C-alpha cells in the first residue's frame, strides 16, 4: 500500500490514506502514454489548412503566348504551379488528423500516468476543498499553504463553479473532476491536488478498468 498524506485547507497534515499498490503500474505503459498523448494532440488539430489546386485557381486555360519564336520559356497556362499566383503542388487540404487508440491501451496509459504521479510523490490529498468565494487570492492562498507552485491540477469529486472561477486566473492551474480527468491532463501537470472523495472515485475507475478517457 502506498501512503498518501491528507491535508486540510490550511495545509496541515491531518492523516494518511492508503492507495492499493495493485492499482499502480511499474515498468510498463510508457509507450501507451506516448500514444495516447499524441492521439489527444492530433485530435485537437483543426485540420483546416487548405491550398488551391490547378482546378481551383481562377484563370483561363488559354496559352499565354505561342510555343516558339518569342525567346521566352514555354508556358501552357497561367494557373501553372511555377507561376506566381498559380496552383500549389501537393499542398495541404482539409483533413481529420484524429486516430483511435485501443481501449486497453488507453486504460494502461491512464494507469501508468497516475502511477507515475503517485510514485513520484506528486499527489496531495485534501480532506475537502471549499472556498468561501470565487476569488483568485483564496485559491492561491490554498495552494501556497500546500507549498505548491507551477503547473497544478486540482481534481474534485464533482464540478464546483466556485473553485473553477477562483483557479482560472492562476497560470498553470487547472480544475477537473475524477470522472473527466484524462491521461494528457495528468501528464501535463507536475503536481496533483485531489480531494479524498475524488481519490476514491479514481480508485473505482482503476478497479473497473475504465480509465479509457484520453
């Protein structure tokens, strides 16, 4: 069992919680994490880059000048790719960059990403996270009490608009829920703050093998 310290809102340690070692992954899954992260970033690409092909460039197909006797290079039409304002050869066209990741690969990637954070001591458990008002200084004070800075991921058991509004102006700080957190988000943040209830939900996700959210 891995022991995780539990803190209160003032940063004081109020106990420990056990995380089963059987839910953690060691020595495998690195390639799965890579594949899932690449697939996630590919899915975010707009794929709207577009260039005009020969049939799409405005202009007639009339020969600019006769074939011989002018001293100039041969030219067949003004839409030629070698002319300024002409077509583009093998240019980008709108496309979908997304690709599917096998379900078991996604599950392994999520488990490996979470395991790395637990084994590195980058997970802070709080008994509960409640802010009196949606103010940035309250969230910043809470993170300072835990000695955290930089890229921090806050995982809640359920959506909380107050916490989201209080954290959204803090650079590098993100808020999500235990059901919505994915592999890319875990990898992107150096430290994780998770409520005890959210930690229990993550345990259930790993036990059910439903960590397939990429």
